[in-house]
């Protein structure tokens, strides 16, 4: 696992955008896996800027990691709305190429199967972008999630509900308790993975993911087993990684 230490959030976002740009330039028909949360916002701003300079997304396909169950696409805190506002409105991915789990699916388990089928039919994910939760979760794969799981319905961890309450007017009662998330197995099938982490609040999770034991108790640690995973951190998120780590590079 390559660890790229960036000096700040801006550099982290630019470096992440370069990964995506390279992927699209090598393969204009590539399939991107996308994440939500506050961390990728800078990346999405950079991609919008690259699009204004000519980067073409017209043959790109995207699959998002997760969505809350019970929220429609227009709900201000839904990941569908987040993606529209922060990325899709600003670039030219055709709407029919955009895939996000349906938070209002009548049969969520069926939706999970369909989502896996759609990913497979698209040829699998070429480049998956990830954030990381304070407890080491990726997507909504909370500690304890078996590595073998594909897209599934998740009961959210209390700490995740608390962390995400800020998107629901800090009202815990408004945060959905369940979500649909790609599983660890779905994520690990991606040909390349780039995990982004910013800020001191992520430093422990990042160090454990990069240097601790590979265990379902810290879901992001599974990336140590991936042949082409890169972890991009700013100075604060990378502050607890050993400076002797042979995988550490300065971006
Ligand atoms: C949510 C998302 C994750 C994201 C995590 C961290 O729970 N489901 O995909 O990585 O939050 O979010 P942030 O980047 O806001 O810290």
C-alpha cells in the first residue's frame, strides 16, 4: 500500500484529481467508484475545474459507495443530492451512466443484488475513491463487517450516526439508522483504490489502517491486501504514520 503524504488539504485534493484524470486519459470509458463525506469535496472541486479546462467525462461511468435507506434523491442529506450538487452538475457524465444505490428501494436486499449486477455488467470498477470514518469504516462497512460481503444493508454504528448528525441539523433523531453500502468484497474488486484522509481526527484510523493488523475490526486495514491501493493523507491525518514506513512518499 503506497502512502502519499501531502502538505495540506489542497495538495491532497489536487493529487487525488490527478489520479482520476490519469485514469480517464488512459481509458475514457473507465468506471469510477465514488465516495461522499466532507473529504472528497476538494477532489470534486478540482475535477469540476479540470472539466472546465477540457477533461471529458462523457464516456465515464460512476458507481457510488453507499446511500442512506429512507432518503429520497431530493433529500438535502441524501448522497444522491450531494453527488449532484458537488460533482455531477459540474461535469458531463451522462445521467444514465451514474449509479447510486436507491435509498427508497421497496426491497433493499434486491437493490443490493441489482447494484452488484450493474457493477459487473459495467466491467467492474477501475478506480475506487474512498474516505475513512473515525472508526476505520470504508463506505458504510462498520467495524466487524466480514471481508467477504458484497453490497448489503447496514445498521449504522452509533459513532457514525453521531459523526453524520452534522448533515442533519445536528439532530440525531433525523439520521437514518440504515444504509445500503458496497461491501468490502465489492470495494476490493476495484482495480485501483485511492483512500483520502484529512485532519487530525483521522490520524489514528489511518495509522491503524496502514500499519496495524489486517482485521475486520478496522475495515480500512483490508487495503493492505490490495495490489494497487494508495492512501493520500494531509500532514495531520498522516501524523501518526511511522516516518520509517518504506511505503511512505511525499507528494
Ligand atoms: C460517511 C461515508 C463514508 C465516508 C465517511 C467519512 O460515513 N459513508 O463513505 O468516508 O463518512 O466522512 P468524512 O469525509 O466527512 O469524514
